[in-house]
C-alpha cells in the first residue's frame, strides 16, 4: 500500500517531506521542519511537528503518534529570552532550544504529549498520554515512560512486539 496523507494537512517544506509505504497521516496535522516517516507508521489527527527548515524529525518503522501530539525541534528559551516572533529589522541575542528529534522503530507517543527539541528516542519506547519530554531526555530502549515530569514506568515486551511485526510483514 502506498502512503496515505490527508489532503487536510499543512506541509511547509514539501521538498523535505518523505513518507514511506504503508504509512498514514490523518487530518489537520501541521509539519514545518524536515520530515522522514518510516514504513507502517501512523500519525493521528491534529499533530504538530515543527522547528523550521534547519532541523529534522524522523519517525522509525512501525511507530505511531497519537492525536494532539506536539513535537518541537526549535523553541524559545522561556527563562532567559524574550518570547516573540522575531522581525528581520531587530537583532537580539537569544539562545533558543534547538535540535533534531528522532523516534526509533516500534515507538509510540500517547495523545497530547509534548516532545521538546534535541531528543533521540530509541527503539521500542512508549510514551504515555499527556507526557512532557524535556530537551535531551535520556531514554532506555524498550521501556515505557509517562508523566509530567516524565519518568520510567516499566520495561516493554520486545518479544511480543517483534512477533506482531513478523505477522504483519508475512501478510503484506
């Protein structure tokens, strides 16, 4: 199956928007950074993945993002800087929080979670709904995390997940 992308999505940089086969992107998603989506992925309705053309977001194979998730590759520093949309005529010294965001294979992000810049989420990680991931958070693969602040909950069953993937691959 070819990728299915809702016509109701907003893609700011279409030249840098790549979606692999058997993946689906639902209505009302907004993308404003370089995007690479793997095979057999799902991005549910109303998600935002943003950060500008200098940063990128990568979603590994067999991964999903639930409705309302916000992933940022670029954000103001709300402690030290003025929080505005900058104009070209004014040079201010600021230090935004920036960095690519990568989700490995077989990851899942629960509804309305927020992931800040500079995160590398390894294979098999699941993040519960309404969680907040600060910049540069350290994850262990095949684990479940949740909360505000986010914390480790328990290990994920890698053996069962891999069996499910084998079944999907054998039928496609």
